[in-house]
C-alpha cells in the first residue's frame, strides 16, 4: 500500500469513528439515569447521614454517571418515617433507613435490623451473606415491591439516656421512652410507655418533657443530637440492639430494569458501605464518649441493673416464641432462618471472640 492510499483510507476510517462518536453521544446521554434517594437521617448526620451520602456518591462515581443518585435527607422530600412509602409509591427510587422502622408492615422486617439478645453485626452479615438471610429478606420485601440491601453497621448500640439512674424494674414503670423495633416491644413489656420518632425530633421531645428517656444509636450520633443537655445518665451498652444494620431499600421493578452491571454495582457498594460505616462508628464512638464524660458531665454506666437485663432476656425469648406461633408464613420462615443461623454463628462469638476479649481486658495492659 502506497502512502497516498494509506492516508486516504485512514481519513475515511477517522471520519467513520468521528461519525460513530457523534451518533453515540446522544444515545449515551439518553441512557443516563437519575434516581432519588430519601433518608430517615438529617443531612450530614455523623455516621448514618454521611454514610447515606457517601453511598449515593459512590454509586454515581463508580457508574461513571450512568446512574446518578440525588439524596434528599429527612424532611426534604418526605418526612423521615415515610421514606419507605415514597419508594413503594414511586415518589423515590431508594430509601436509606432502618428496616425495623417499618415493622407495622410485617413483623419480619425487624430481623434485618436488630433483635434483642440476637446477632452482633458480624453475625448478622454472616447470616445475610452466607446462611440464607438475604434470600428470605428478598421474599419478605417482594410483598412491597422492594429490594433490600444492608447498607451500614453501627455495631452494638448504647442503652440510652435517662434523667435518673435506674435501680430496678420499678423505675421502668410508666417511663416515656423513645425506642423502636422489637426492642421497643421488650421495653414496653418491662413497663415503659414506648414510642418511636425520627432522630431530628428526639431532642425537643426530651427537652419539653414529652419523653423521659431516649435511645438512638451511640455516642457518635448522640453527641451531635445534644441529648446530654437534658439527660446526664447514659447506659452505654444495649441488650436490644446488639448489632444494628441500616438498609438501602430500592424499588424492585426499577432495580430489575437496570443493566446487570448497575444492579451488581448497587449491591457491591452497599456491602462496602456496611463495613465502612462500621469502621466509622468503631473509631468515633469511643472519642465521642470521652467528650461526653469529660466535657459535659455525663455519667456513663456500662450496663443496666441485672434485674432489668435478666427480665428483658425472658421477655425477648417469649416475644420471639409468640412471633413464631402467631406470625404469617414469611415471618415464621424469617424467624426460623434467623434462629438457625444464630445457633451457628454464636459458636465462634461465644467460644472464641468473647474469650479473647475477656482475656485482653483482664490481663493485657499497654
């Protein structure tokens, strides 16, 4: 091939590539998707709100802008505790919250957030990823046209904020207490008057006297919410939320319409964020607790009185038995899967992890 022939053919090829690019650009633009994510958290809220924003940004970035997620914090598009309904009704494509907020839709959903005396966060992820938890959750959320993913992990939460120290069961009677999920039902059976409300509403309710006590997550969040300004007694270990998970709930029809690689991207980013949020809380809960005690005069108490904990354990077992006896078929299936997995994963937690932590606490000093 001579030089002139080569140049002429190269020019034609270049024109073809340019023409293809010109035709492809509008098509690519038309294939770009924008979704709305509504959350139950205030904007830039430590750990949870920040985690939701990071999740949205990571999906947008990793997809190269093919799937752009616009985040609307609590109250910006819908009230915090109506976010899941917005996804079901089509007002948004995604909701970032906690599944047990929707227990009025099905008792089964609480098992994918936190169960009193149940799984730690690592145990929960083991159930979800390797022991059938995701599969049963898929069936539960199919009823509502949703696809659920674990999206964050706070670890074991704090027990809550109280105006006065609890000495025993009598101090629980009539206590107006903000606490959700199955744990809220346990506190209710202990004698408290239980309610649920979104993060941004709790402080005002404490300040006005509408609430006597409240639990939310732990020091990292609770410091930002300012609960210490009203209550000074802080129980730092919860028995009702041993490993709380947040969720990303997606409109299932729209999720299934996505290309397979974008479906996988959402799943993988959620899994990465589950671990990222866990690290955020592990790093910042201890530092926030130090500030609460040192700078704000908070009395941190590791555990509730034994009389409360032991009675709560009995009530928790009774509650789960009742759910198994009276729940619908999917709720029973969820409970059975949860209990079967718990009996597997706790072998390592109780027999290996707990023994190490006890030994380190007792003997190892730096």
